C-alpha cells in the first residue's frame, strides 16, 4: 500500500479539476483528502474514495487555517495546488506547518508525476 496521503484543493474553476482527477486515478495513495466547498463536493466525482474538508473561502484566514488543521491526521502528505485560490493554498500550508506535518508538493508533468 502506498504510504503517501494526497491532499488537494478543488477550486471553483472546473478546468483545473482534471489535474486533480488524474493524480487520484493514476497514483496509489494511502488516503485522499480533498478540500473544497459544498458545490465542489457535489460536482467532483473522484475515481477513488476520498475524505472531504469542506470550507467557505469567504471566512477569515485564521478560521480557514483552523478548519483545515482540525481535520488533518498524522502522515506524509503530497500537496497538489493545481486548483484552488491563493488564500486556500496559504491556509493549507499554514495548517500543515502548524501541526508539524511532513509534506511535499506533487504535480503532473509530461513525463508523469513529479514530487518536490
């Protein structure tokens, strides 16, 4: 079983969802965590089982960080920032750092999945 947990943000722009969908379907993950709002959860259908962290992008930054942090468990995370807003990206990174969670970034390239 894979040891990495994928955590990805799904923004309002459905054009970026394909990147996240391919990461989910083309890679083995121990767990998949998706951050979005109710609309994203209703409209994005991941190919594999995923846990959801539902947020409201209009809430204050500190509340957004806390809402994400409260739902993070220990593990090694691979973070996809291909979708979502800068505010959501900063909140996720802040939540991971505040909880001292080890993470790396993950993206798809022309030659496959790349971690950095």
